[in-house]
C-alpha cells in the first residue's frame, strides 16, 4: 500500500507572497487535495536578520485570500534548529561527515589560486580524512562527505532524469562553526520529519536537489519525488519582476481580482489539462497531475487573467460574490458598504456579473444601487434631462404608480407609453438612466427598476422630473 501524499509550501518570510510563490503553493495544494493527502506549511525563518513577523502575516493573508488552507500547525524552521544540528552530529558520529578546521582565509586563498591556475575552484578540504588525534583545539564546521566519483541522478517528475557528475559536488557545510545549521540541511531534515513525499518547487532549486540527496542517502532516508516547475516570466519573456506590474498576491486582491479566477489562472500558468481554460476548484483538484506541467517558463498575461476572472464572476454564487466584494473594499482601503448597500448589491448581482471582469468593474456597474437620493447626475447623463424629458418622466411616474412591479408589466407600460408618444423605448432610456442612476451607462433600465423596487424608483423619477 502506497503512503499518503504529503506536500508542503515553504516560503521565506522576507516579504509578501510573490505570485510565483502563490502558484507553487497552489500546485502543492492541488496535488495533495486531489489525492486526499496533506498540504503542510513551513515558514523558513532561519535568516533572522531578514525574517519578519509582518512578512509572515502577509504570506498567511495571501494564502487565506487564495483559499489555500493547510493541514496541521505551521512549522517554524528556526525552532527546529536543535534537530537539524542533531542530524549533522549523527552523520559525524557515523563517519558520513567530518570536522573541517579550515579558516575562511585559507578557503579564499585556495579558490583564488585555483582560479588563477585555471583549475576547479571546488574546495576539497584537507581535513576530510584527517585522524582525530590531529585535530587542533580550534573552531570547526561539519562537512558532509560527498561522493568522489560516479553520478547522482535526480529523477524529476517534470524535468525528467537530470544527471550530475559527483566530481562537481563539494563537501557541503552542514553545521557552521557557531553550531547553527545551514539552510540546505534544515530543508532536508524538516521535509523528512514532516513526512513530505513530494517536493514541488521552482526549477531554480533543481541544482539543490543533488546536494540535498547526499543528506538523504547518508541518513538512509527515502528521497521524495522531485518536481521542479518552471518559473513565471513576464510578457517580454524575462523573469517576472516589478517592471511587469504587481508581484504580491495581496496586490491582486486589492486590484479586485476574484480569488477563484486567480486560482484558475495560476493553475494554467505552466500546467494544462487538454484545452480546458476555465475550470472549478473541484475540477482542478481532480485533473491536476505532475505530468501536465510543462518544462518551459509560463508567461503572465493580465488580459488572460481578466478573461478568466470575468468567467468566474459570472459563474459565482451571488452571496459569495457579495462577500468577496466587501473583502475587496477592505483590502483596497475603501469605505465598507452599509448593510442596506450590501443587501442591494446582492439583489443586483444577477444583472451585474455577466460582463464584469474584475470586482471594481462589478461595483461600478452597481453604482445605481449603492448611491442614494438625491442622485448626483454626471455631466454626460444630465444632457438627457432637458425640460421635455422631465415632463415625460413626470407623466411616466404617474402611470407607474399603480403598475404591478414585474418585468412583463413594466415592459408593457413602457412600450405603451412610448407608442402613445410616437417614439421608441430607446428614446426614453437616456432620461431614465439619468434619473435612476445619474449615469449615461448603466445596467438595463428594467433591471434597475426591479432591483430598486417601486417606492425607490418612483422617488428617483419624481426627483428628476422636479429638478
């Protein structure tokens, strides 16, 4: 019986949740969730100078927005330092590692001489096979004994088999002279202790796998399945950076992209399932597999993101979409909706969400229900409220007083009114939009009237007719 799948996301808390990191987290989440496995979270906070509580909070907030829930407690790599050191000393005790007393000056001098002579600068410590009785009473590091010949094969689920000549591997430092473990050791020990079966991470870590495998082999631990995924590039084909726009997951929340659309789009960056572009979380979890990940870098395209987000907005549950709009307003530092506005927004969703690609667009379309009397009329719309139009609105208001408030009746009244005035309903739409929303571009007049209700609609028409 195969062991359950365990994946992990292990960010360094030195800044926001980068969009590339968000995709790595998503791939790990999808792979675990689709196999009834576990998705774990580890904060790699060993760099105490750069790691901050604020950055950790930003990472957690970004993951919460994306809906990437993790299993179990969050692991702090820094707090596991004693365990990392224990493994280094275990390797030392079993002859798989050794004490190296070389000073930094000696190592630097070796490398400079090797470079000048055109030799490999890969440091070979003279202490590797030194007898213990020759050891000085001086500071030392603990180095692993790297294999001296042969090859190391990284069997990667994305990149295929990658062969490294062992002659290119150095005796990596495991424990510094002050007793603190290096990152490369900490990662392996943590992944082993957390039971991680699949390491899904950026392909910029591919070269690290060969060095980390030395520790797995020396400790007789099972090597996880490696899956090194391509990085995300900008539209110009270069590594995604600030020049391409927003980088942090929370920036995209504050820009009004819905989380479901962001998940869908990030999943398609470097992975595919046939020609499917739009899919639900359930479908993504069912379909996601490592063999669907491409080797080449993916290109981030805002237009494609907006298109996918628009489809998710259109398909969203009205109540859930209302809540996401409220969260967007908070994330972007805008005033919160009143309970009446929020209720009105939810009632209006059916006529708003079909063509909105972002939450700000959706909220802009909802202006008619979010504003209140007296309606402020924009300049372009005000042109539709001349004296003749006001007279028409006044007459129309009286006809709507006793009308049944449903679409069929409203259309019948409006069309009958237009025919009686020897015109078409289209001629009435401009003044009605100006009266009901103060805008020249709005949802359908009938939708606005139904959402606003009879009392509010008639009040707005009366206001406009009286101005």
